[in-house]
């Protein structure tokens, strides 16, 4: 068996080059999508931090409002009961 018999045919060689090119493009596309997903996840994490701060501020304001409202009701109620 000679080495010439082991060489791929012209068509087979072209198919291998084509497949290699497609695999390379696929890997590049996957890499780009991975980078985009990483950026998106990072962006969502930043948004979650901001939303948590907003929720905390809202909770503080609601607590202050309830406390002020309760104090206002107590003073008006006690005046009514005392009178």
C-alpha cells in the first residue's frame, strides 16, 4: 500500500476544509454569544441592585408615613376622648 492511496480525494479534501471553516465560524459565533450573555447578566445584576435600593427606600417611606399617620390619629383621638 503506497502513501498515494491514503491521500483524500479532491472532493473529500474540499469537504474537510469547508467543515473546518464552518466549525471555526460556529465557535466564533458561540464565543460572541457567550460574551453578550455575560454582559447581559452583568447589566441585570446592576439593575437588581438599583431595584433593591428603590424598594428599601420605598419601605422606609411607607414606615415613616404609617408612623406619622398613627401619631396623628393618636393625638386627634385622645383630644376627642378627653373632651
